[in-house]
C-alpha cells in the first residue's frame, strides 16, 4: 500500500449561508456547520483510503466566530494522520468578507474516520507522510490526541501513553 500525503486528501467545500440554515441571531446553525465539516472530512478520508469511510468520532470542535447569513464559507479538510484503519481529519473553516474578499479563520475541528470493507469491518489504510511544517505539527499532535482519547476511554493505561508522558517530563 503506497503512502500518501495530506495534499492528496485535501478537500475544499465552499457555499453560502442561506436563511434556512440560520438561528434566530441570523448566524449559521452549529449543526449545519458540523454537517458541512463531516461531509468534507468524509471525502478527505475516502480520498486517502479509497474505501468507504465512516465517522468514528468528533474529537474537537471550536466555534470561534459566528458565521452570519449571506457569508461565503469554505471548509477545508485533510488527513492529518493515518493509523491502522483510522484517520484523523483536521478541518479549517474560513469565512470570506463580502466586500474585500479577505478570508478569516472562523472555526476548526478534528474528526476521526475509519475505513471499512463492504461488510463494515475495518480495513487498513495507507501511511501518511506530512510535507509542510503545519502538516508535521498536526501529524505529531495526532498521536498525542489518540493516546489521550484511549486513556480516557479506558482502552490504554496512562503509563503506556508514551507521547503524553513526554509532554510532562
């Protein structure tokens, strides 16, 4: 199985915020943004694995800025690390100023997807080779996030979480 880079999975979805997608403050519903991020992450995971993928978890979501009605929203997703059958997908959400066209980061999220076969059983995915400095940072941090998640779920003993321990030593 040939290793891939994050750029091979990069997915960009751009759309408008319509009235039916807003809350009483005329900002994009959080759930609508979550759905958009899930779709972009799903495509990125599928591009990396070339398999059917399913959402395993939403590990982190930061709603840092409200996204007003009429905004142009761009969701960018790419695989940040591949494990045996799972992939961490890092998502950046941008808004575009209607007048100047300047893009501002509004939100971010981290999802985990698993590649499965036609019966729904997990299958192996290609290794990921980060290229840029940001990709390398996200790649390294992904292992710490995975270990933390496993420790919190009781699936890994804290003393086995070597990457987490290294932060505190």
